[in-house]
């Protein structure tokens, strides 16, 4: 019997968080639980996380299963989960995060056939214990809508609706693209920003929070200092995303081009902000590599001040300006 929903959980060094994460995937309704599949991918974790998660397989063998593999990074764990997924729908859940209202989602999915299912998320700050709700705005909740009618102007870096925090994907859209995620790099999830725009046709929004994203954890990939240390990973994953879009956008209806370019423009601006942190010699090589893929000009996107400066000056002058700005805004 095909499962209704697969949740993929990669596990690596998350002892303090793994129980809360997996507890959030346990449903009281046994019938609903039987239609849920939770694939835990042990990415060669050196701590006790994998042993802790294995307890859930013992307790709930019809729902949880664990795959052990050598360490290959977050993307490799997601690739394994995508390959093994049997659910009609697929969610990715990082093991330091957790879900709420999973029972509501399951009930909705029973009557759903949308390519993308969007829900709200909470951003929980571990260091301050503050909670911010990031909501998806929709012209009609609980209504099947065409993706062409999505208001893409409301998308920005903070609330990209197709990020895995917000989006549950129809598995049949992602399966043909495997292996989809880059391996042995960080920020491999960025490819998901563009996939629905290239391949999905319909979406539905539900008015409740599902995903709870933990920030403020030391060593977390989204921490600014960690990003600076891993610029090489950022470059590799964003280049992969840009190349993927460039190669596949010709097959997409022209009505979506502006929406895709809008997201790529936002990504390009973020990448520029990271590249100027590099030493000049590395920056010079990187900027030459990326310039053909930059999407900074778009009729429906208000350019950032940084992108306008990049388009106005030579790459060298732009670099010097940004370095001066960093110096005076320290």
C-alpha cells in the first residue's frame, strides 16, 4: 500500500534534538500513523543520535525505518530519502527542527492532489527563546490553485514559499530528478527554491503552522559566521541551482519566466554579498565564473542597492566599494 506522506529526516550529531524531532512525527490516530512513512537517514553520525532514533523504529516499525550510510553530507542523506520514499507526498525535516499539526496535514492530504502544499512555519530562536511566525499569504486557503496565479511578488529571502520549511512536495515531481541534491556541501536545499516553478502546476495553502525551524544554535549552517567559513559550499550550490534553471527554463511557459528570474535575482544578490567576503584573488575567479548566471535585471523585481552597484561598476570597482562599506559599517 502506498503511503500518503513520507518524511525524510537526516541524522548527524543531533543528540539534544533528535527525540523532539521524531516525537513530532508520532500521531495518536493509528490509521493515520499507518499512512505515514518516516525515513531516518543516519549519515554516519559519530554520536548516539542514530541509536536514539533507532528506538523509534522498534516502537513504530510500520511507520519508521532507518537507513545507515557513510557520511556524505546533508544532500546525500536527502538523496537517499528521496530514492526510498514511497509516499504520495514528501516532506524534508531537519533533525534539529520539529513539526506541529502533522495530524492536520495528514487529513488535508487525504483530499488533496496539488503538486505543492504550502503551510506556515515558526522560526524559533534558541538563544533568545523568541518565536516568529512566517506565514504564507494566499488569496484562498484550502483551495486548489494554478501555480501561474501565485503572487510571486510577495516572495523574498525570508519567506520563499517553495523552501522546504513551507512546502510539502508531490513525490512524483522530485523522483525523476534524482539524485537531486549536491553532496558533501552545505546549503544543498537551495535547488528546491526553483523546482516547483519549473515542474509544478498546482498548489494549495493551508492556514496553520507545520514546520518549526530552530535558529541560534552554535555551528548551525545558517549562522552568519558559519556561512562565511563555507563560502565555497555556497558558491557550488548556487552555481548548481543557476545552471539547473538555465538549462531547464526553456521548457517552462513564458508566463513563469519573470517569477523564476525574480527568485534567481534574489539568490544572485545574496551570493554577491557573500563573494565580496573573499580575498580579492578568489573573488576575481568566482565573479568571472558566476557573471553569466547572475539574474539581476528583472522588470518585476525591485533591485537591491547592491545589485545596482554591481551593474553600474566594473567587478573590481564594485569589490573595492563593498570592502569600504564593510570597513565603515563594522
